[in-house]
């Protein structure tokens, strides 16, 4: 089997895999949206929530790295 090019259409298996990740996240945001919110509104909010989630992840990683010293350091950090 050849590796598909970046511009090749997605297969139904790839779409299914992506949908299994996307729709639970969409439903989390959609369930918190006010009544009458459109799908477009929800997608815009999802983008903002995702940015905040990535920021929170980076902040946690920075804090954990800050707290790692001496015997608490991960061996990966030494390399």
C-alpha cells in the first residue's frame, strides 16, 4: 500500500477516525451553548476553547518543568 499524498482525498476510514475525535469535542461545546446558537457559532467557540486548552497545556508543562529539579528531573530533560 502506498502512502497517500497530502492532496489525496481522505478515505472513509480516515473520515470516520477524525469524526470519532471531532464530534465528542463538538458535543461538549454545543451542550454549553445557549439555545438558538447555530452550528457556525459553536464552531467559532470551539476554536477559542481549543486555543485556551492549548495555552493551559503549555502553562502546565512549563510549571512542571519549573518544578523539576535535582532528583525530580525527568531523564529526558537531561538530553
